[in-house]
């Protein structure tokens, strides 16, 4: 399975199905995802199952060699369920019960709803477990999406109590951990603990963090209900779920555990302005690297953008070449299969402007042609690097616990954990250094450099691992707001950086949230001196063995260290006391890379990325021009240009706007990658 | 009846009434509107009627020759009704039931409330049907105002179900029309359909559009309850209602049907910032043209601004001359009677800063003097053009269905149907071409040019009429997003512009919502080349018989057509694939006007408008200087200046800031208007 | 008692208490406030009291000579109260009942909650009334804070009815006063009157004002419940409450009446952006002057900033010297005792980033050192001016009724009563003229100048007092929107400035809220002509005996008076018809000061303030440099520099950034203050 489409035969007349299958085959489509919103069509009334239409669609596609992945339609409980069990309707954090009319109008802890799911999913699983065209399952759809702040109903609150009791054992332990003595919030029974519904002032931050963890675990548990059934009934079919990059409602490391592989929905263009930062090349790349990181393996794109997106608003139309470019981009970062969303464009409902490959008219146009071309040129090579990784020597630690804690208390209105992570990521990205996004449970020994920004909450295991990592020769980068809290979101009663003080060789006696006053950093170590403003935060640092690489340039702590380096046994521990602008970050990452021996794959202009997948016979390098203008890179001799040959002149490869090239570096060459 | 005031004797001591009547008479007032908020005063407890105070006020005014229009006070149910029947209180779209304390705190579908209305209106009607001073009725007050997003209570939902059943007949027909198969929203009974209360994600756009139509019909139906009684009890008195220009809650074409004539509340200055675009001269003119268009006849102004407006905030004070100017302005566009809001200024309550002619002190000041002067100078001429129209040769199609559909899905955050309409209107307005605003039910054959922007929903009857209109020689202008949807807000499965493809001779294979990337147009047809940016949307057009008048100037569709013209039988069909800036619009409207033979009344500087009413003995032209500086126009010989003579020097008429002139062009002149 | 800290022994292990007491003693701390949020710790279950831990803490501190002020913990009802009596939970103005989880999750009218308070406070009072270390009580905490828009529950509504009945006697009197005839809102019984919960449109402004007054009175009444008990049980201990400057929920003049003295929480740096205007030096000074004004006596600071503040966001860190500077600043304006918030920094809960003197690590750092130094250098002098006032010759009238009325109807979106007051205050402040902030109940005869801006509501007593004040020779400044309303928020049916017309010798026939059109003023009286824009409002004034000092400079009322002065018997009554920019204000205040004989204490650069407290042996002047740069002032010979001597060179005192000086002017000198 290399390329597919999301397909909704139920949205159109039966008369189109044969033609659709034929055109899919023409385009090179080998797999479809179907049925993930079709509960009402498969069970129009309780216990009345109708899979006939779907059987038929599967067979029509199957005859053309197109396999099927089935979605469990649990994101869209039909109206007859809601009518009968309105208590299933979810309650948002304003205490407002939401109604039928969109999707995900359900509470995920509600046992009645789970019973409906058990009944239906078993029936569906039994029906399809032996269907030769059905190869796997997708659970539900984009867990957390639409749900957003849901649900805080009595059922969820009660399950929260059980979750807390399992975690803390006794109410006294919880009171201690949360510091409920503050503002007389001491509880005598778990049942007294509120869901974080509106209260005068704010809730206890420890409660808020545990609520986020509980909500994440609830989703994992909710998925488990149907996974258990599918595993039992369909042992020969895979199970996946479509993730959403840096979406923040679920710990994807946890959610991935029960899946055979993860899938991802990649929308580099979006109709909502607020998501514009999520459409920059480095963010998109980092999201794909997270997807690969959730299981440290390659993945599917279950929804790859195939046209303008839209609900009430509509995005720009993808420029000619962009659909192709983003396909290469997803593959470059570890996707083995690309499923385009969607085959056609729905004529009705909320997503009637979420454009698929075919427009509303179903007349194949430039998007169809571009997808077809993309498949034709990429297909021959994909088996060579299937399952291949970039063999990154740099890792960035990403943790949902840190993100949630920093959402609860962002300190500065402009502080965003993901964006701060991205500023480090971009330091590597601009130098074409492959990066893995890793969890705090990961083994870091494979990395020459590990960057772990905003390690706000301290977990003793992670802490110990990091000491060991540096001791053994690793280069570790930590940042401002590290070691502030314990794992329960209470403050560690130590001089900062708390448990990391020895490792870093510094003490932080004061800090300055950059609300009223500005600040900047000047790099003073080595040749190229740089001076650049910072925006969010400055730690005021005293050296306790470390040396200073950069100093602040104004106010009462001018000329005190802002970036430090400490030798710790065989390794180096860097501390960045502030946020860094792009120039300073490039300088800093350059320093760390040189010191640790990490090298970029190639030099390239801004927003021309070079990404590697290590294949069976060589390294495959993807050169991707995210710019709307031409851009050139210089090639080395041993490189074989597989796609884009016609754009090579001498040793210069000149990519068109949104142009791409695929290059093989065979393993016999001097460049052979270790490991 | 030429001039009147809104009068609230109940707000003041009885001792002022005689003096008020005397001063009104002095100012030239001939009619008052009274009682539209006085239910509690007329029925202080259920079944205890007290009309004595009103009888007395009517007589005092009547003795001075001042007639009375009575408002039914159904916008303000007294507290004793709410106390007894709290279920009458309305529920907003957040599901929140609103309480007593303002006005319009009532659901319009509630039968208990309708019973209260039936009882009270009949009593009031019987009491006044033979009063010689009472000439007519106003129903309620500004339907939709204050109500805004109301009401979504169970009664309304249930009436919505009935409305849907009448429209669709069967639930299957509704499921098909709405495409409820999307997201498993299929219904088996009408009773399952939700009101559009909060749901995760968005509601089905077809549901949302039908809800808006239902809400509009409900208001028409709600008005009908009292109209039926009034028609029966008061056969010799007229019935009207005060509209609010482009207010969007009710289809005014429908609401107007049951009325003898419509009235309008015109507030060219407003205390709310958000309504500032509604106070530009072209918007104000277009609103008046819509009012005339609702019944294609002249109308009343029931509330004409007479001072600063205000609730918690206060508007600027009208500049000296503006009250006079806006009076001329309303009359110029078709008002036969001007009723000023209000006689005095209330000392208490929410509208204590909504200033009337008299200030809080009741000491007549400059506003009184200006109103008095205005009445004196205008009165002698008003009978000559009473009922007269502008005899417009250009029409602009306005449709509430289109507006609602585009509010539900505006595509681009900056897209506003009324504002886009206004950009076309302004093209004519700046050239002093009279324009009618017409519904999609109208006969267009009288117009040389018809502009129908954003014909987003396709109605087969309108479609056919437009083909016929062009066939017969008409010049039709259509725009971007035409023919996209069917009448149920589902997408038409055709290449755009859908049903209008043949008429326009183009195909639209792609389009670009201008979210991330900019775009511009250059006019290339004929002499004056213009280049100007566009902001919202670009259709990417292939000519299929049409010719291009202007092309895009950048990005991958640079040099492709943006404005086209197609010869279709005897007529011309223009297509504008984008929004136009003011220069481009002027050029385009100039082109269309020349081609179709439409001419402006006069040349004038920016914001000096010239409007025509065709009278019994000649054309009456109103020259109105909306600017805060002097402005001049050039007069022709045959023109008789009735008001403003002192500002003519040679053939030049120089108007003061906010100055006006009234000019007669007798029918014996060469300029005589046909028809 | 000169210096103290807020201390929370319950937040930390018992093992720290001795050390804490020792370090406090070292720093010069003499008093702590404790227990104001510790209800759950003192009564873990209903009727089970545990004061042992607190007794112990009090003794440990007492042994070091540190006295205790106890807070009644009624801001934090424990969860067991809420669990048993959920009807205590408050309802906000959206009709939403808020839950447990923050603080102040209680309705203040609820009798069940009051019973809980009566039981607990009596128990606590009896326990501590004879404790030799306990010197006084603080009621609750920051009344109104957290409560914000609370509570509008049925209990509150019912109490509102009783309040209205007490005020108006009969429902007819209320109907008349409120003008409920408007929009048929006439009531027949008090029980029908709504709380101002959401309604279509706005509520009656008279209802809204009375609601604000009722809410304020309710807080006073709520406090009275515990004060009555404390007075009875603890006759030898004082009672205070911690106010919050210009916080708007309670009339602090009323709330102060039942207290021995008031306390204030002063946070010159805040983590919420919206409060930034509240952190300018003149605002901070004015807030302290209001605190002194509430009882016209000196006061305590119960919470003086001692570190960065923060909840979910964090403020900048106080610059070195700022904690010291703000300590001097509070004392300069009348504080006799400074209690720093807080001793240490809490490790858990909502306020874990509200930094105290000690950081989370408890390792004393620069803040500890700065506080210690401040206490050491200030302590020797504080007894000399304890109880001393600035002997101001200028007063500014501040009224909660005016503020509430102008919040309900701000006229212009930018109009803010406090900010307009501050523009006058700053006129004096920049000239180092001491100012009292006084209520409308005050005796004004002691002031040479009285400024009473925005006297929007007219109270007959105040009106009469102001006539008498001017008659007797006072200089009175009134402004735009004076005399508009009666005390019930209905408009006075007179030509403006209403009851003040004779006093001011002007008539205002029109006014212009500056929404669409700009305006400016030019000063024409005397030498230095100034021209400056105004922003909010312009009264259009006719002189009726007054003379003009400044005129408008544009539009139709150009060259008409904008600032006037009227001779009225022995005094002068000034009228400012607009808001003034800083230059015009300086000119105007200069004019008024010269005319009335008011002089500044010293000349100083911008934001270097000089404030006086008259002591037993001389005037004490505080010179405070709020700037982040050096600043110099010139000293006179007779002045003895007590603190800051080392910065005097010749007669020039040069203060460091945030530097301060304390100067004595002994009474034998020529400068001796009268009175």
C-alpha cells in the first residue's frame, strides 16, 4: 500500500462507484479508508444493521485491486442513540451541555455510550474480519478534535475521582501533593473534588494538570474498548488511528501503544487563521517527526491535503506543485503510505468546502493530474526506503505533561511550549540536520545531542537519565524554567535549576518575566559576535562551575550569563536562560553541533529542506523547496538524482517553486551512514 | 401627512401635553406615532384596560390638527404577563433563557403570548377603530431588533419541525436535501431535528439556512396575528411597520406583503461603533432604496434621526444642517412622510440619551429650529412628487436567502454580502444613476442593467428569468460565487458557474480564497488601463465564448480573465470573478452603463448625490452634499431651483457643508423622463 | 508596629517555624498577619475546631517579639460546607452558578453561610481574645476581589427587594424614580423586580445603579456580621480590613466606618496586562491617598509587594531598589505600618508564583536584604510622623456613585472616571502639590482648591455644600457631565450644568461626544498659549456671566468656550467642558493653583515625586525617584537629609534609579506648615 484516498461512497449515488474505482486505479490508488462517519447508514435503528452498501463498495474497489481500511464510526453517534440516551451528550468546561448536530456529541466516559460502541463495533468487526479486501481498521476519528474542552459531566467527574484514587491511594496523599492547604481546599474524600468547571478565581494548578492527564488517559481507555474487540475478532487486520501532529488533547505516545502503527492527518494549509503558525515548513516537519517519534517507526498519512480546506471559511487554493511537494514532504519524514483526503468533494454538510482530489463537479482537473503524476514518479522508489528512518543524531524531547503544565501557567502571554520547541528544531532544520522528536521514556544514548527545552516538571527518572546521558558523553541542552516543579505541579523547594543544578553548574537566584522591561543577549564566545533581543523570560544566573557563552545586554543584570556550558564527566550540559531569536539560535545550535560532531546533510537556502530516509540500498534524500520562487542547492558527485534530474545543471540542482528532488546516495559511497 | 414626531405622553406629566401640541403645530407637525411601548400603561393588570390617558392625548393633539398613528405595544409585555407565564421568556442560541428588564423579552412562537396579544390588540383596536384622529397602526416595533438570536425554545423548535414538514413533506426528502448522510446525521422523524443550539463543531449548513428562513417566516406569522385583528376591527385605518434598512432577521419583502405601506427607521449616526459602515452616504441611500423596493412604492420614515443617539454610549451630535440634510435624503429616495424620533428626550430608562427634537430641558434649541425650517421649506413641494419614484433604469438584486447563506459560510472573513452589494451600488451612486433594489421575485424587464452579485444559491425560477432577461437584450452582471449552491444550500454538482455557464460563456475550474496570497486585477479593455488589488476571492476562469475585460496580475493564474463579457442573444452577461476596488468598479460600471445606455442625472463631486423623484409636473432632483465642506455642481438651463436658489451663481450651485437643493425639471423640457 | 509580613505557617512544615521567626526578627519584623485563608485547617469538619497549630505559631513568633493579626477565613469556605449547602455557591451575572475550587465561592447574602460564619468567628474570637500576642483582626480578605460580578442568586435578589423597599417605601415611588413607564417596565410589587441578569437589550440604568449600591451595602452588611461578634468578644483588639485602592465593588468610605483603621494591599507591579494603568506612579499615589481619605487618617499596608506577582502569568521582577522605593512611597502617603506580602513563597496552589521575601528555596536573597535594609533605615524615624498627614490644601472629590453611574453609561468608550480623576490628580502631582481624596460627605472648607470632576449624579446636599464652599472663597473645579442626573440616575430636566448653572455662570445647549469628529482646545488666557487635542467629549458652552479661559479650535463650535471661570461671591467656580491633555491640564492646574494660593513642595523632574507628612517635630518630605535613571532635585538650606545624605552634592540631591530620600524640615524654619 503506497497511495490511497479517503472515500465516502455513502455521500454519492451508487451509480458513481464503478467510475470512481476506475479513475482511482488510473491514478495509482491502492487503498481507501471508508465508513468512519457512517454509523447511521450501517445501523439506521438500534440493532438493525445494514452493511450491504459497504460490502458492495468494497467489492467494486477490490476488483480494481484497491484494498479497504475501515473506520469505526464512533465519532458520530446517530440521533436515535442521543434521543434515547441524552445523558451521553457532553458537557463543556463552562458547564454547558452540547447537543446533537455536529460530530463527537458524546461523553467518552459514559458507559451507556460505551455499550452502544461495544455492540456496534463487534457486529462490524465480525462482519468484516474475513473480508479479503479489508486490511485494517482506524479507530474513531481524530480523538480530541471537536471534543476540545469536553467532557466535564458527572460521569467524567466520577471517573476522575477513581483515576485520582488509583494515582494517590489516599486523600491525604492527594492533599499533600496538590498543596490543598492553600485557600482551605483540603478534601476529606475523593468525591469532593470538582471538575475544573467555572469557579471564582482559578483552580489549583495541580488539579488542572491531573485533569489534563485524566482526560488524555480517558481517551486512551475509550479507544481500548474497541481495540479489545477488534483484536479479538480481527486478528489478521491491523489497527491504526489518525493523529493530528501537535494536537494537545491526548498523549500520543500513550495512544500509540495499542496501535500497530500510527497515522497522521497533515493539512499544511488551513482555513482557520489561528492555525497559520501550524503551516510553516518547520512546524509541519516537526509534526511529522513527532508522528514518527510516537512509536519510533514509520507511519501512514491517513489524510493528506488534496485541495482547499474549508467549513464556514475557505483556505487559499494549493498552488500547482504544492500537493506533490507535501506528498514528498510527508514521505521524507517517514510516511510509508499516503492517503489523500478526500477522493471527491462533498456536496452537503459542514465540510462541503473541504475539497478533495475531484471538485464538486467530479470533473478531474489539475489536482487529479498532480496526484496522478506524483504517484507515478514516486511509486517506483518507495519500497526501497519503506520503514526507513532518518538515522538522526540529534533528538528533541517532547512531553505532553510539560505542555499541559505550561498551558496552565504560561508565565508570559507569548510563551508557547511548542513554539519554543520549534525555535530549537528550526536551528537544526535550517542546517538540514535530521532530528528525532522523542518522549521522556526514550533511550537517548543514540543521540550525540539532546535538546530538552522547558523541562518545567521534574520527573526523577528523566532527571537521572539525563545525568547519565551527559556523564556518558552526551551533549544536553536545557533551558529556562527547567526543574521548577515536581511531577505533581508543585514547586520544588530548591534553588533553580533544581535537581539539575549539579549537572548544569549554575544557580538561578532571580528571574525576570519580560513583561514591562526588554532584554537582549550578546554571544561572546568565539569569533562571530551576535546581539539579539529576547522576548519572554530571562534567568539571572550565577556560574557554579559552568562557563558563559552569551550574556544579557541591559538593565540591572547586564553582562551576567544568559547561555552557559558545563563540563560534566564526559559530556557537556548547556543551559539557555532565555528564549533565543533566530540568529542567536543558529549560532548556538552551530556551536553545539560542532562540539558534538553533528553534521547537516547539505547546505540549502531558507525553507529549502533536505531530509533523509535510510533505505535498503542507500540513503534517500528529499530536497524540498517550500518557497514560491526558484531555489538552488549544490550536489555532490556520488549522488544519483532519481526525481528532478532535468533540473540539474553541472552540480547545481535548481528547483522550481514548490519543486522537489529525490536523490539516492548508494551505500558503497564514502557517505555511508552508520548504524 | 408630511411630517410627524414620535411622541410618548406617558413619559411626561400631563401638564406638558397642551404645550407640546402647540409647539408641534408651530413646527408644522401633522402626525404623531404613540403607544407602541405602553402596554403596562394601557393594561396595568390582566383585563384592566385604561385607555383614558391616551384618549386625552389624542384629543389634545387632534385639536391642533395632529393625527395619530398607534403602535401595538407587543414589543413590551408587562411584568405581570412574564410573572404569570415565564415560559414566554425567550431562549438565545447559547441555550440561555433571557429575563425581564429590557424589551422583546418574549418568544414569538409561544401561543400563550399570542393569546395575550390577541386579547389586548382586539381591545385596543375596538377602542380606536372609530376615533377620527387615529389614522393608522404600526405593528409592534422593529421586528427582529433586540430579538437578534432569539428564540430557540422548545416551542420554537417544535414550530420549526412543522415548518420543515410543510416544506419537505417527508423526512427522507429532508435528509436528501440537507445531505444528512454526512456525519451520520440522518433523521427518522422531524421531531429529532435540533434547533441550532451549541454542538461540538458546526451544524449542517442546510439546517442553518432553513432555521434562518423559519425565523423570518415566524416573524411574518407573528405579525399576521395582529394584522388579522386590525384588518377586521379597523377597516378604515392603515397598517404599517417600522423596518430597519438592511437589518437581517426578517425577509422584508415577505413582511411588507401584509402591510399597506412600509415605514423605516433611519439613523445615519449611531452610538455603536460596529454600525459605522452603516452610516456612509451610499449605505444609507441603498437602505432607503431597499425600503422603497420592498413594495416598489413610496414609504414613511417612522423614525428619522433628530439628535444624538445613545444608550450606554452616545453618538456625535448631528452637525448643524445634518437633520435637514437627512430629511431631504429620505424624501429623495422615496419617503412621503417623515416622522422624527422623537419629540422630546426621555429622562429615564435605557434610551435616556436617545435625543429627540427637544432636549432633556424641553427648551427648544437648534434642533427644533432646524426641523421647523426644514418642514417650512419642504412642505410646499411634497404633494407634487408624493408617490413618485426615481424611474431607475438600473436594478440591483437583493436576496435575504443569499445573505443568510453567506453569513453562514462567508468563505473569507472579510466577505459581507451587503458590503459587496454596496460596492456595485456605489459604482452607480457616484455617477448619480438612480438604482432600484429588487427582490428575486421582481420583473426585471424594466431595467437596462441588472446587477445580481453573489447569486450563491440557485433558484430555478430566478435562473430562468435571468436567461430570459439577457436574451431579450438586458445587460446582466453576475459575480464570483454565483451558482454554487442549490436552494437548499447543498452544492450544485457542476462546473461553476453552474446553471449560469451557458449564459456567461465561461468555466471556473479553480478558485482562490485570498487568505495567504494577494491578488490584483488590471483592466485591459479599451483606453484607460487600471490596476488595483482585490481582497477576498478570485475565480480562475476559462473563456468558453466570453471575452475578457480584465485579467489577474500575479501568481500562477496571472493574465487569466477576471472580468468577462458574453454576448447572449440580444443581451450581454458580465461576470466579475473577484471583488473590485473602487477605481476598477467605477471603470466597470462605466463600461456597463455606456453599453446599456444608462446615464447619470448630473456630474457631482464625491459624496454629493443627485437623486430623482418623478413628480406630477416634472422631475424633482435632490442635490445633497454629504460632505463637511462646500461642494459645487453645474446646473443646466431648464432646471428650476426651488430650494437653494440663493446658492446659485451663474450656472454653478455651491452647497454649504451638509447643504441641499431641490430642483424641478418640468416635463415640457427636453429632459422629460419616459414612462 | 512598623513592619510586618503576611505569614502562612500552615503552608509549610512545622520544622521551619523557629527559623522563620528568627529570620523575621533579624529583618526587623514586628507583626505578622496569619490565618485568613485557613478555615479548613482550623475547622476540618463541622464543629471540630483545631487552633493548636496556630496557637503554637503565635507563641513561637511571640517569643521573638512578633505580634499577630488574625484574619477571619471567611473568604474560603471549606468543601464540607459547600458539599452540605451547595445553595451557598454564588451565581454570576450570566446566571451561571460557580463551583468550589478557587476562593470566595460563596454568596454573601445567604443566611446559611452567615450562620456558618457566626459559629466559626465566635469560636475563633473566644479562643484568641485574651492571647497576649494577638493584637487585632482582619475581616475576610479583599472584599469584592474574586467576587467580581457575584452574586445574583435568588437570595440576593430577595435581599435586593428588601433594600429597595427600605429605600423607596412604595413601589410607586420606585416606579417614579426609575421611570419604569419607559418600555412598560412598571412594577406592582417589589418581588417582580429582576436582578440584572441577561435580558434582550439593556436594563434600566436606575435599576443598574441601585443594584451596584445594593451590592456594596451587602458587603458592608456581610462584614458587619463578624464585626459585631469581634467587638463583643475581643474588645481590646483592633479590627481592620485590607482594601484594594480604586477597586470598584464596595464603597470604601462606607466599609471603613466599622473599622478602627483601614489597611491596603499595594501591588505596583502586576501580572495582568489589563491592570498596567494601575501601576503608574500617579495612579499608585492617588490610590494611597484614597486609602488615607477613607477615614481621613493614616493606615496600614497589609500587603506590600515583596517580589514578582503571578498566577498563570508572572510579572517582571522588581528592580533592585523598587521594594524599598515602594515602601517609602506607601509611608509617604500615610501608611504607619508596612506588612509585606508575603514572608515566603508558596510551593503549591493558585498563588505559587506570588513571590514573597523568601523565594521557593527559602534561601534569603536580594529581596530579603533589601527589606532588611529598608526597615533598618526607616525605623528610627517612623515614630516622628506616625499618624501625620500631608496637610493638603487641594482636595479631589471621589464618589463611588459617580463611578458606578459612569460605568453603566460611559458615554464614550474611552471614558473612565478614575482615569479622568487621575488626569486632574496628575496636574497637582507633577507640581508636588499634596492632595487629599475626599468623599462627598466631607467638609471641604479646609481646602483652597477642590476639584470635583464628572459630578454626573446630583446630590442636593453636595450641591448645596459646593455653593457654600465657593461662596466662602473656595476655588472649585467642575467638569463636563456635571449635574446631568439626579441621585436615582434619571436625567435632571434642566439646561446643563443643571443645578450648578448659577454657580458656574454658563449654559450648555449642546454637546458632542467625540466619536466621529475630533476636537481640540486652545488656551487663550494670559501668556503661554497652548493648543492640544481632546478625545472624549465637548460641551458647547454659552457664557452667562463666566469668562472663557480656553476655546475649541475646530468644527462648528470653533472659538466657543471650553474652559470657563466664574466669580461667585468670594470664590471662583471653574468649568472644564472637555477632557484635557497633559499640557493643557498642567496649564489649567497652574492657573487654579496660582489663583488660590496653593504651592508645590519642591520642583522635580517627571515621575520624581515629593510628598509630605507632617510630624511631631517637623515636616517630613519623601523624595521618590520612580524612574529607571538618575534624577536630581535642588534642596533648600533648612532641610535636613535623613536618608540619602550621601547623594547630596552642594544643594543638589541626585537620586539613583528608584532611589529615595527622607528629609526633615524642622518647625522652627521659615517653612513651618500651618494648621
